[in-house]
């Protein structure tokens, strides 16, 4: 540790940790983080060397240099040890319980969605599996510095319970689709399932409930319009897959003049500021203009899209147009991960390849997309996504002492091209320490290991036989 940093760290301990009982009565904060390089990701992308972040209750009350240590005192002080202090990352598109199926269907199946994903879910999903898989996934997220995730899946009440036990923030969309699923025996049953879930969690400090119609080709016009009205009534988001495949408009069953899924959504009157579209790979300039006009969010999933060979989204064009663009991993069967670290480099490198330009999507812009960009995509930028006074205390500390993190000339480049999940030292959500010095504080992996082993054993043989059938199926993109 640098001598100056050591002096500051010792001073912070003396000021706030070694006082008398009288001094303890003067605490004016709950948590102080010091001795780190603070990436605020504010409008000016301010970086504060030897920075300090002060937290009270669930919010940030001060961000600045070491002079703050003379003004604030807290019962808990965290020494960042010359690490990088930054906003928690936001995984803006996921299907977290699919972590139960991670690593399956990798035999070269063309139509993984309909011939493998859906049959596997139909046979093996249950309320219990969704709860346990969510808990496993939430631990994975916390350990990798993701403090907020957005999800489209089933039994969202179980997902909410598991997510809160781990201590993460989430936007949870109950899936609506035209065929029976694990939590709805009737087509489109997710609409009814969502109502009590939304009413229960509408004012929750960590969970934002949402509707999640699967896609324009799996949800009818009437149901999309019904969901749009309900989302307005409840004031909740609508999460949906859009333009993931090149021929989605041809799969729409309702009569339409639209030549793209985005045009269709606009035509039927459901494209608005509550909508968050995942993927957006095959978007024309007109599509992008419609999305911007509607103030809709877009989630770029570069690693999953490359793995699925579905294409490269025009993320750089949308970023330059000041659209609401965040990053996601997609489900753990699409990218086999829920953390964003490898996604960061994919996000930049795929755009450079697409545009044949090595100067675009510099690391600072990628981190912006992974933090405040995700917050904007979810219309939560007033609450999360940057380290600013008044925002929720969703903060991570990334250590810089490991071999892969040295040297660190530019913190943004270090994060995008060098870091991995194991470099995340501390994760704080809503002012609560979820992980510190790589030790989970809310729940331990060993607590659910037996449950994970049980569902893995149950799934393995069925999945193997399903692969043999699915590999013969025609590609969805043909």
C-alpha cells in the first residue's frame, strides 16, 4: 500500500473506530469507504483518487476526497486498499433460474430455443427448482459485482424471495407466453399470475415487479395491448425479447403492415417508455428512431448473441444517439454466465469488429454502459447506476493487488480488459454489505449445495436424451 494511503487509512480508523462512547454518539453515517480510486460514473465521469464514499441507511450522503474523513464518522469503515470503488454493475437481461441448466445443450443444436430450452423447462421446472436456482444465481451475481439484475422467467414470487435472501436488487418480469408453462396451465396465464406478485412487491425496497411478454411471435396483439394497459395501471416495466432473430416479423400471426418487430409494437400502440427490449440485434435506423422516440430501453447482450450466432446489435449507433442502452448476459444457457466481466470486452470488441474501427467503444464507455447505462435502460437512473449523493448505496470494490490487475494505468481499461469476478472484493446493495473480502455475509454457497446437487442429478439423464432429439431440429433462423 502507498504510504499516503496507509496514513489515510490509519487516520480513518482513529477517527471513527477508536473513539470513546461519547464519540460513538456523534456517528453521522453508517458506513464509510476510503482509500480507493472512486469512479463516480456521474455526468462528468469524475474519478477521485484517494476517494471516500459515505453511506447512511440505504443512500450515499457524500462522495469526495479524504477531507470527508474529518466530517463523517461511522461504526463501520471499509479500507478499499487502493482498489477501485465503483457503482454496482447492472445485468439488464437474464433468465437467472436457467443456471440450473447451465452447460446443457452444447452439442451443436440449431434450434435450441424451441427444440431444447422449452422442452427442458416444460419437463424439469418447478417452484422449488426456481427458488434454489435463483439463490445460486444471486450468489454468483453478488460475487461478481452485479448489484441489480433484470429477469424474465416464471414463479417470480419465488425468485423475489431468493433474491432478497441474498440481498440483491432486481427487476423481475413474470413471463407471458402463448402456451402452458410451469406456473400457468393456460396460455397467457402469466398475466393473472403477475397481478398478486406485482401488488405484493410494488413498493419493495429491492424488488421491482414487471410484466414480461416473451416476444412478438409468442404473444398475440390483444395480449400485448392488455399487458401494456396493465403496465400503465400499475406503473411497472414491460420486458420483452425483440429483434433477436432476423425474421421475427414473418412469425407474427396477426395482420400487420409492419416490416419489423419494432414497427409492429409501435403500430399496435404498445411501444412506450415502460418497455425494455432485450437483444435488438436486427434493428434498422427507423427502428432505432422509433425506440428513441418512445424512450424505451434496450439491452445489448453481446456474448450470448455471438455464442448463439444471432448477430451483432447496433449498440454503438444507439449509444452515440444517446439512447437508453445497457448490458446483459441473457440466460445462463445462452452465455453460460451471469456476471458481466467477459461481456465487457465482448461489448467493445464486437462493435469494433462490426464497424471495422478500433477507436470506438473505449473502456470508459463500456463501464458507463454496464452501470448508468443499465440503470437508464431500466428507467432507474435516478436511483442507481452512479456514485452520487442521494442515490442508493449500490457499490462494489474491485481489488487491484492481484497479478492480473497489475499494472493499472487506466482503471476503465483495467476493468474491461483485465478484471474477472474473483477481483470483486466487496459488494454493497441498498447500504447493506452483501459480500466483504470475498466472504458472503447474507448466505453461504454451502447452504444450498445439497439442493443444487439434487436438481443436477435429476436433470442430467433427461437432458442427455433430449439433446439427441433436438440436434435433428431445423434452425429457428432458417
